[in-house]
C-alpha cells in the first residue's frame, strides 16, 4: 500500500512540474531579451537564445529538462549563472527556519485560544476573539507586514519608543555589523521578530477557528461529561479526552500548514527582504528564469504532496477508527 501511494505521489509531482513547465513557457516575455544588455542587436538576442537552448522546439526542451531531473540535475540559472541546486541550497534553510518558528508558534498560540473560545462559547470573550481572529486571518499578509514595519520601525523611532522596541525591518541580520557568537544570534533574533510574528499570528488565527469548532463538538460528547462526573480534573479532561480526540484534525492541519515551512511567505519574505524560497521564486518569475522557476516549483510540489502523504499515513496511528484490520 505504501509503495502504491508513493508512486501516486511521485506521479502527481511530475504532473505538477509538467504543467509548470508548459505554463512558464506560455507566459509572455523572453528570457534572452531580459538578459541582453541595452543596445544589443537582434543577432545577439538570437545567439543568447541558442546558448540557453530556447531556440529548440518545446518537446526537445522538455526532454532535456526531464533527463536532467531524472539524473538529479536542475540546470543553471539564466540570470545568476549559478547551479539551481546551489541557489536553492542557500534559500531553503532560511525559509525552513522562518517557517518552522512560525509553525510552532501557530499551533502553540492557536490551540489554546481555540480551547478558551470553546469553553466560553457564546460569551463576550468568545465573540471578541472570533472577530479578532477572523479579521487577522482575512487581512493580507503583506498589509499586516507593512503596518507592523510602520509601527515598530519608523513609528518607534518617530514616537521615541525604547530601543528594545525598535525592530529592524529588512534583512536577516544587520549588514556590515561583523557580529559573532551570542551577539550575532541576538541580532538575527531581532530581525526575525516581525516576519515570524506576522506568519504566526495569521496562522494562529486560522488554527484557532478550527480548534474552537472541534473542541466545542467534543465537549458535548457523553464521554467528556462522564469523565467530569467521575471527578476528573479539567486538565486531565483537556489532555486525556479533548486533545487526544482532536489529534487527527491537528495532523491534517499540520500537513496543510507544513508547506509553509519551505515556502515561508512570498509576500512576507519580499517585504522584509529575506532571501528565502519565496523571494527566490518571485525574482525568478520576474526574470523569466526558467530553470530556477522549475527548481523552486519542484521543491514546493514535493513538500506539498509528500506532506499530505505523510499525514495520510499518520492518521491511522492517531485515530484507531482509520486502521484497516
């Protein structure tokens, strides 16, 4: 069964990459025209197209790309003239660090908020948290990012906030600071507060909505009322009965959120100038850098499909009802 599902996952990834290959080449714009210096002749453009292999039929380009992927080669970036694997190798750890921190905070914040709402459903607290979570979840991430930059970077300096409240807005670390050890780690942590906070708050708002509904449904079940009638503490009920029963839902939500660990957020990385996968993809699209687009798309597709496969395989472990006997 595992082999069949893995084969299906690989087929889906290949289908996504094939569609991406066709779509990026159907999009308007010629990579050679974007790379050629101003004032170059038409012959120079044709020469560059031949060098990049863009003068060959689409079927030949697809065959060459497919053969390279099967050998584990993603080609060389048109714009950067570097191997795509090396570019992804530089960008991936940044997005993983950004996404992992925000994903941890997403569940650490969202589940307790959902539990508070479920326990006080219908109250003013529940309604206030519902309005707040819906507003945050619906707000565009780039708008929230720019708003926080305006408050904690430019506004903090204008309004005379203490220095510890003036957060850097751009980059992973202070350029030219030459910091080492703990000082460098602290500097990177300050740079991460705003981007991680944006992603965590938006994610927690969504998780809280799911958690509230699931926990409220379980709290109405007979086994919860029976446990409370037997004198079980609320803490034991929360961990032994409620959280244990919403674990399958959390596994699914985790699988859906996991691709964000790699992708980070395209807009957030762009606003804060974090050189992660999202910003790399945007740069590649603007430059019509076909090999780099395909390389990043391959990572995205693999993470999304394999995350869903992992969740599908993990569900029987946390939910006995899904086990096949």
